[in-house]
C-alpha cells in the first residue's frame, strides 16, 4: 500500500499566498485519490475473504454502507470500483486478476479520480464482445496513460478511436424517423440580468446547428502544465455560441454593423474604466462590471460612453482605437491565431488585445496588439498571466508564479512551423 502524507496546513490559512493555496489543493487532491485507492485494496480483500464470514453481512457493500454511513447505492459504486481495480480470490483460492490493472496503477499514484476511473471502466464494457484479451489489455493501457492529463471529452475521443480500430464496421445504421420541420426561437431577459434562450428546430436545422456548435465547442487541448479543459459541455456550448456571434457580427455584410464589432453602448465613469473597479450601464437596461467593460473595449465588442464625475460624456467611442482591416490582416499573419501558449484557436476566433490598454494611453498599432481567443483574452484581463512584446516584435507570455516559480516567458509555437 502506498505511503501517504497529508499536506501541512498553515496555522492561519487566510494568510496563505496564491502559490501555497494552489499547492495545497494539488497535494490534498493527490492524497485523497491515493487514500481512495488504498481503501479499494481493503474492500477487495474483504470481498475475497467474504463479508459474511468476517462480519456477518451478506454483501461487502452492505457492510461498507453501515461503516461509512452511505446509502446502498453509494457503497455499491465504491465496492464495484474497488473490485475492478484490485485482484481478488475465488472460493478455491485462485487469484482473479483486476479488470483494469493499468488504471489501478495510476489511481494508486493519485493521478486520477473516481470520475475518470468510472469512465474508463464504462469504455471497457463497451468494447466489442469478440475483442481479444491482448487487445483489451492494450486498450486499457492507452486509456490509463491518457487519463491523468485528459478530461472526459478526450477519453470519449479515445474510445471512438479504439472502437474504430477494434470494430471498424460498427453497428448497422438505422434510418432516423423524419420530424416535422419547425423552427422557433425565444429570447427573454430574466430579472437577474441573464438572458434565457429557448427554441425548437427541425431535424435538418438542428443537425446543422449542432455541427457548428460542436465544432466550436471542442475542449481546449491539455496545456504544457498538464491542465485539461474543465468546462462542462453546456459551458463549452455557451462559449461556442459567443464565438459564432462574434463571427457573424464581424461579417462585412452583417446588417447594422458593417463589419465593426460594436454591439451595444456601455456607459461608464472614466475612473471606473481606468481602474477596472465598479460597474457600468449596459445599453441602459442592465449592468456589467467595469473589468468586463475594460476587456470589451479592447476590440470594441461594445461602444463605451465614458462619463466625467459631473456626468458629462467625455468620449463616445474613439474611432481611432478600432483595429483597421489592414492591421487585422497583419495581426493574422504575424500571430497565426491566438498567441497564448498552447492555444489552437484560429484568427477568426480571436480578438485584438491592447497590451498597453488604450484607456491608459496605449496606441492601436502592431507593437501594442496581440491576437487572443475569448478565453485567453479574459484570462489576461482577469488572471495573473502577463503579455508583453519581445525585442523581436513577437508577443510572449509570462505565467503566474503558482504555475511557474521562475516565470519563464513562453510563446505559442502551434501556428507557425
């Protein structure tokens, strides 16, 4: 059984810095996972000896439910996972090998949690019935090696690849029943400021919509630190919807915008816009934070109306801060897409970010602009990453200390060979 050590907690946790908090979470998570793996070994041994002989219970799960204060279903899930990852013994003493030994190894090291373990076990169940033991073992090793740095979508993609390898013909397709063509969209603003979008689409339109959303809702690749995209599918779909709106609005033939990214008026005080603190009025119907307004002003997603302390409009959108079509083309060629390290998003999905913000006197020229996708644009504004222009005229990014104590500058090498 692996030896585990609990992370040492500061006497006053509220004094801990960002680096200590991040390390504490990572260490605690590994300890929890290692302890869960060790618990599974105990439960597998109890199952081998027989819970009835040991404790008078008919099933190991029933005994564990009483010990742990769990429901029967919760206890059964834990025991089922333990038996799949650990060897047991038959009544005659013959050792029964685990279903997923490679997964058990990474679980014992604290590298994967219950969710990814269950996903791997479910994938193994769905392998074709005629899969050989050798192929099943190879498939499980592939999944186990991928799991520590993968999210649910990556494992699902791996399953599809494995099934394509093991069962290239697949199941016989069935023709879907035709649905009555119908299209309805309803958009209403809730009292809490969010907008509720509902609709009903015919089969063809729904399929086209799903294809576009799925294309833009792909999880971000695992970065160089091993961090996977943790957004739920519904969150990725919502972000994909924003990307599609941005593309439509930037189209030169878009009615009412002529290709400019300006959408709505944002009324904000000059000091709030400079500091990023406070709130702004969104088209006179709602509010947004000053930090959000500052981010939006980078690429003119919204047209700021800057007010003095006396309520006098100081600036109703300075047109000279718009990135010109020529500058945008040059940015597309120079950066090739989102310039953040490891990001694969293409130029059409990116905003032009002012490195030195225009509110603070930053010019709108190539030496002060960098392409960023929506996610990394928000990360630069709201997170601890920094971006600067290097001596060779290319952007580079400095990670926060909790990601890299040396804060070594990094670049995106995916867009250029």
